[in-house]
C-alpha cells in the first residue's frame, strides 16, 4: 500500500482496475459515471492498454465478451440506463463462462430518470437483468476505498469462477472524494501469469502444446440434452459461490440489539450515522451491511435476530428491493420495516434516526 | 471530534475547491475526511455546493445536513444554508455578493469583501483562497503549512505567479479570521 491520495470513486476504481491488470476497457460515457471513462481514456494508453470509446453500450459489452474470450482482464462501466443496454451481453458472458467486470454507477430511474445517486438497480443486478438461468456476484462498496478495492476483488473472482462480476455503486460513491490507498501495480510478468490460467480454454494464438488446439467460445447450444448439462453445471457453480463467497459487515451488532438494521452501499453509511447517534443516547441498534449482495448473507441476518430483536429495519434508496431478500432471511420471525427514498434523493441521517425512534417507540 | 462544513457559491467561484483544499489538508494531517459535491444542473450558473466532513473517527455519512461551518460565496448560499448552521457554528460570507446578512444570535458571522480583496491582491481567481484563510485563522482546523505545501507542489512549475497570489490570499484571510 502506498501513500493516501484524495480521489473521486469513479477515478479510484479505474486506477485500481489498471493496477489489477486490466488492459482492455470499453465503454460509452454517461453521468454520473463519466469520470471513470475519462480517467481510463487518459491512463490506459500510459499503461500500454487499450481504451475504446465504443459507439454504444451494447458494442462495449460485446467488446468485453471478445476480450474475455481471449482470456484477458477486461472491463466496462456505465450508469443505470446504459447498464440496461448491456444486459444481453451480460447474459451471454454468463452463458459462455467468461470472466469480466462490469461497473454500475447507479442513478435515479426508471427510464432515463435523473443523474443523482440511487439504488434502484438492485433487482436487475442481483436477480438477473438479462435472460436465462444466471447469477452474478455483485459487490456493493460503501466507501471510495472499498470501491477501489472491489476492482481487484472482482477480477480475482471473475478469473476464479470464469464468470462476469458486477460492482454496484452509485452516483454518490462515484462523485465523492475520499482518501484511497492503492495496491501496487501488477507487473507485466504477473499479468502474463494471470492470462496463462485461461490458456486451457481461451482463444490465444501461438500457444505450445497441449493448448495449441481449437477452443470455442459460445453460449449457443441447440441440442437440449447438451444445454441441460451445461446449465446444470452453471447451477453447480452458483452453489459453490453461494457457499463460499458471502461477505458482509457487522456494525454495533450484539446479543441485546433492539432493532437490527440492514442496508447496503451508500444507504448503509447514512444508517451508520443514525445508529451511532441512537446508541450514544442509550438505545441498542445493530446493522448488517451486505458487502456482496449476491450471494446474499441470509444466514448472517438470521443469526443476528436474537430473542431481543423486536424489528428488522431495511433502508434503501429505492421503493424496496433488497427487503425481499431480508424477508427471506427473517422468515417471519419479527416484523420487517422499510424506509426508502427515490428519485435520486437521499435520506439524511436525521430522517433515519427519527424513523428508528418511531419504530422504537412502538415497542414501549 | 467531527467538523461538518458546507462550501457554496456560484459555479466558477471556487466553492468546491475551497472544500477540496480543506479536505486534502485535513487528510494530510491524519484526519478521516470526505468531500461530496452537488453535481448536475446547478454546476452551470446556479449554486454549487460541497459537503466536507473532517473527523477523528471514520466518516459514516458524507452528507452534511447541519454544518458547523458554512462558507458562503454568494447570497443564495446564505439563504439556503445559513438557517441550517448548528448553534455555536461559524459562517464566513463574501459581502461583495451577499447584500443581506444572516443575523443569527447563536452563530459567529464573519463578513469580508472577498472580490475586492482578491482584486487588490491581483486576481479574481484567488477569492476562494481568502475564504480558506479565514477558516484557518478562525478555527485552526487545518494548518497553513499543509496547504502551502500542497499548493506549491501543484503550482510551483505550472504557474509560480498564481502560487504567490494564492499564498498571499490565504495569509490575508488568516489575518481576517484572527481579527
């Protein structure tokens, strides 16, 4: 780790991706994500990588498909409406077992919506915005440091499972500046080693035996008997990921929590401020923050609902999406309350605190 | 200890930069910091503002609803954020663009003709540095030396004349803040 620098989230994740060995980046500009593509346009040539401002989001995701098929670390990024355009490509990546990283800097929706921070793409990211039986590991950072760290995390996971990974951030994380410490830049030798791990399946010229033969990158299988086996295998991959890759943060969690809050990303930071304030006033509120929203930490939430927990409170910058997963975890044991904001408007810590106080009052 | 700041002004006045230099200096001095700008249509002509948090502990919410310090470079900034300043808080305002005072009993208000002072120093562009100087002189939140080092690294080769004017503006601001 080097010196701390003050950087926007959009720039930090771009820098971190280059350091993690990404040398192929394709995207189309959109606010509030544009600093990311701008940074890549400036820095990728210096890293002797390839930057292409594609003619559309659809072209960009398919360029990623091609690059990933060659076994390289490739990335694209956009904001909500642009991510919708990429869904077909994401489904194809999943179907063809290709490693890739997609960054979504969410803004208000649906449709063109606005350019302010929101979390309305949770369903799209977690439940599959494209067609077919696929799941994506979805990393939901809450600080600029985490946003940056999620780049190498995403590439490692993508390589490990040969699968597309999404980083689900939002306009606030993209636009704000916080101190960041970066991992060292991967050397050319290290990047070559990373590429080699894919030589047994990827398209790569001039390979020595045993890899010097025909490799096929494809998501089409007309024979249902073969496709059935293919999809069953994908399912087995998702089972392994579900078992091994859950990640969450426990904040002020203890056996005497009266209310358990659940929030992810930007919303979780606003909730933390309210939780801190209430706990200094003598209440006992805990928070679980899923760091990855798929695979979802159902068991962690289930475990946190001790006999003292009267309610679970979910906070999201949408009309209520993750709450469905929280309900699955809670399984009717206690009431699940919801507070949301939409349209790119944020709730303030003061509003969250007032809402929690109201819910605490109901128990008295 | 946590200090929450809002810096606000017309796009181009440098309100976001005031916040950026304070944030950067506080980071260099070992504090936890965040800098959250408003972005969107207000950047062009309206009121651009930034929330800055400087804290001993990690920053939870980067969003400032009730600032301890308001740097207001124009009248709409006073009108919008002045009533939200916490009791015992501080407002630093540019009288050249703020005809109406805030007049709150429980807030320390410092008024300075920043456009005029900046012109005396030699450039409109250093207006925001006067504001930073006042923050330093009044609160000691960050050290002059830290900002001087940062500015020098940034401007020494690119524009030594502007560096000199910037440092002069900060020093003039510190004097006003200490008065």
